[in-house]
C-alpha cells in the first residue's frame, strides 16, 4: 500500500502535533505488518511494538484491529484519489476520464487483494463511530472528485441529476469490485465490464447534440 502524507499546511499546537505523529506511526506500522503477515495474522500487540506505542495508546486511536484496518485503508484511499484525479486529467471523453480514475483505484486494490477483501468485508458492517467517520470521509472525497469530473464534461446534459448520476457510478464501481474480489471475475473482466456498465449509465445523461 502507498503511504499517504499528513496535511501540515495548517499550524498546530504541540499536543496536536504529538497526536498526529503517533497516529502516523501507528498507521505506518499497521500498514507494514498487514502487508507482511496479512490482516488476520498481524496482532495489535505486534503493531503497537512496531509503532513504539503502548497498547493503551493504540486502542485510543483504534478501538479494534478492524478499526485500525479502516483507518489505514481510508488514509491510503485519500492518497489514491489524489493520484486518480491526476490520472483522469482533462482530455478525452468523460467515460475515458472516469475509467482512468477508477483504473488507479483498481491498481491500488490489486497490490494487495487479500487486504482489499478484508477492508470490503468491514464496509458491510462498520465496527464503530470512529470508523464510520473515516468511511464517510472517503465517500465524500470520492463523490466530490467524481462530481467535478461530471460537471466539467460538456457531453452531460445540463439538466442531468448529477448527484444521482455520481452515486450510480460509485455503486457500479463497487458492485463490480465485489465481484472481482470474490473471484467471479478476473481483473481484466472487471475492467471490461466496468467500462461497459459505466458507458451504459452515462448514456442516460448524455446531451445528444453535444456528442454529434
């Protein structure tokens, strides 16, 4: 998994900087051990030791290993969204730009499929309020970035329901993602089916005059 960087643009007090530094150490240690041993085999005690933090401190940041995986994955996904936005660029059709965006996310999950499966399982029943906030954050970030792509596309009708369209694009991506992670599709089949499904959804909102 790719390590995300902390936002250091705003001035922070010493206590806040200390908290962020401990959180970063915890995420880095968990990311490393999850990759090396797998989510199931890695223990909170090992992660605490690798982060040079007491067990009590670790549980203040992540009440359970499930919460810790969500914390790590959400941090990594925010970074992946940045790369995906850059990959989407401004050229080509909206479908091509969205596919370029999602291709980055597929590559991210393909780097550690077992960990991706563990993360997606947790999204079905999110363990607690802290994790719900983390997941809400990545959902809002994803929707915001896709909305920007849609709103900038001349081929989408001005009266199109953008929020519904973006929600449907995300749902299609995640449904097909589950099929791939559950091994009903190969990654190549996933990419092909995702493109066809997204194209079909976008067709309902295209401005026919703009595409001529």
